[in-house]
C-alpha cells in the first residue's frame, strides 16, 4: 500500500472506530423514542453548539459552497450561507421559545394538533420524502468523492460503503449519539476547513494575488448576474430554514429554553464565520484548476493535490465528519416525521416506547436505503439541495407563518395553501419561460390558498389559536404527539 493511501486509510479507521464506540455506548443508554429522536430534551450548551455547526457544515458546505464559489464567486456566500443562517436565527430567536413550550416534535405535529391529525400528513411526507431522503443522498454523493478519488473505488462500491457506515451509526446512537459526536466533530470540521482554506489561498499566491487576478464581479456581493439574481436565489433558499426540522430538533433537544436560544444562536454565528472558508477555497481554486473542472470534485481534488497525506488525511476526516453528521441529522429528521407524525398519530396512537423505538430504527433504515437510490440516480449536489429546499419552502413556509400569527386560518385554507404551493412549484419547469422565478410562483399559489380563510369556516377538529400568542392544548401534556 502506498504511504499516502496508508495515511488516508489510517485516519478513516481511527475516526470511524471512535464514532462507532460512541454509537454503541448510546445504543445501551437510549431507552425510548424521545431519547432516540429528540435527545430527551436534556442536551447542554456545548453539545448543541457543536451539533449546529456540524449539521450546517455538511455536503452543501464542504462540497456545494466550494463549487458555488468556484462558479459565482463571493456572491455564493449570500446565495446560500447567509440566507440560510439569517432565517435560522429568526426561527431560533422569534419562534423557538413558543414552539418549545408546545412540547412539539415536528412541523407536521404542529399542523396536526392545530388543524386535525390528517393535515399533518402533507408536511410529514414532504419532510421525509422530499427533503430528508434526497439530502441524505446528497451526503452519499459527497462521501463518494473520497472513495473514488482517494481510493480509486468504483462509484457503486463507494455508495454502498457510505450507506452502511452512516446507517449503522444512526441506528446505534440516535440523536444523542449524533449530538455528542457532532460536538467533537465540530472541532475537526473547523480545523480541517480552515487548514484547507489557508493552503488554497497560499497556493493561489496569497490574498493580494487572489484579489488582483479574480474578475471584480466575482468578488462582488452581486455576483456575475447582478443583485436581483442573487436576491431571487436567497428567496428560494432562505425561507426554508424557518421549517427546517434539523433546527427544530436542536431547539427541542436543549435542556432549557435559555440553552435552546443561546446555544443555537452561537452555533449560527460560528457557522457564518466557518462558511467563509469554502468561499476562499472556491475562489482560490479558480486560479490553479481548469475552468471546466467538475465543481463537485474541487474540494477532494484540492485536498489530494495540495496537502501531504498526513495533513490531507485529517482534511478528509473533517469532510467525513461533516457528511456523517449531516446524514445522521437528515435521517433522524425523516424518521421522527414517519414515527410520530404518521405511525403514532395516525396508525397506532397507543404505541408504547418499545414499539416506537422499533419503528424509529426501521424508518431510519428506510430513509437510508431510499437515499442510496437517489445518490445512484442523480448528480449535482447543489441542484438536489435547491430542488428540495424550493419545494419544501413554497409548500410549508406561509402555512407555518399563518399558523403562528393568524387564528382565522382554517383547515381548508391550510390544505389549499400547501397543495397550491407544492403543485405549482412542481409544474413550473414545464411551463416554459414565464419570466417569473420558480419560488415566487410557488409562494403566490400558497398565499392564494391561505386567502380561502376569509370564505371558509373552522373544522370541528381545529384548535382555533394563533400559536405565537396562545398555547395549544398539548402544551399542558407530556408531549404533543400524545394528543389525538
């Protein structure tokens, strides 16, 4: 075995040995589905900070943001990172406390409680199938760049390895295992991405050379296509993070409301700084890599070419840490939707903890295998992510805001809003050049559906409250999903 490959393999073996050691520990500790999917509402400050950073720095950051910066320059930061982090902070600062007091698990749980159990089906299915499965597949695609570029494995073998590793750890540890390993991995991720950014910048000739040789439009916040195009991209990405289940889980996992706010806010702030590093890597790579390079391969290729194996191996571990934690979070998000929103609320309301634990682990396996299918049949990390974000945002964001602020909202209007946003966003690509952005098109039909509240009446299953100002009945119970 070549010395370089031995370094890479050694790092990876040590990394996964530690991961699975922690996973086995929590396999023996986790006793119920609350602990497995929500962390028992008991996680401390640093654990939450670490898991927020690690979750944000997944494939979309390590691979996607580097590729966006390679193509669009600095405007890539506004297009994705700033947009997502800004709306995440709004969720944490303005909605987190109110949602936490309702003793909720998911957005579908909120809708099911407010409008009746059947209404929660749409956000649950959307979160599990349209978001969790494709974005987990995105982590597999990114991880496969390591197996193919570093170890020269064929893509199919790489996908199977990725699936087995991620599925095994997620089944073992659940959210507690993920949060604890995330806290540890945050250090690896930050150190790795900063190291590669510095190495890339030095290889490009330093900051002065980078600024001098990069076209001005690529250093501008407006990018090569103007500020309007950037703002439209922000609109299609940012609002999704108000309903991002991973953030909701981190809010609920904290052991106090204060920790839920301060830890999540700290994680958002640190992530905003860390994500500048992929921008530097992408811009620097433009000066020493061919213009026709596949953007999704830049991160792994730069690591292999610029760094000695004893450092490159650490960078690959940082990438693996980011991808594993991202996949864990997305899988558990989908599992919580399927376990609580579909199985417990609609199929078996009296299910005990033993049965819920079994269903949780089975749904984890289902999502992981579904993601394998996506990874093998689709390419383009950011394309997959944008597709999932757009559909989820146009379907759920306005209904969520109406539920929080407007007690007049009716069950009929919420269903019309979700269906209108979903269908219009799906059919938009087939309408030709409409001159209207896809997200604006979807939000328009979602808003039109909400307007039906003026001419429809409340259903008998509704709890007629504006959740931002009034508690649902589940706030007085042990957990919301227990309420039929």
